[in-house]
């Protein structure tokens, strides 16, 4: 068994390393802990409105998952949906 002060030192070091790693990921623009988004957050990251996200769900174009009773959009599902959006050639 570790002495109390040794255990606290190890805990402090682990916390510091984890914080540093999370800071690096934030600076790189990635965050591996985010797997799903609320409709509001999905709208924010895509530039679409919440209404557009909800309509896509109603049209069965975008499939929500459920965390208990709360609908969420899995990040990979949101990416799939975005890749399938038509390109408006009139704006090219």
C-alpha cells in the first residue's frame, strides 16, 4: 500500500497529464470525448438551424439516437448526413 502523500502525488501527476492532453486536443480542434450532440449543438456545428435539423429528422434523412428519452445526433450520423447534402451549383 502506498503512503498517503505518495498516493496524492501520483493523483496530482495523473491529473496534470490528463489536463495537458486535453489542452493539446482542444488546440488541435479535436475532442475525442464528444460522441453525440443535442439538436441545438448539431445546428451550431453545421451552421444549420435547429428547425432544419428537426425537419431532417422528421423526413428520416437524419437519424437520432436516444440517451434515455432525450434525442441526440451521433457525430458520425451528422457527418454522414452532411456528406449527402446536395451541392448547390448555382452558387459556384
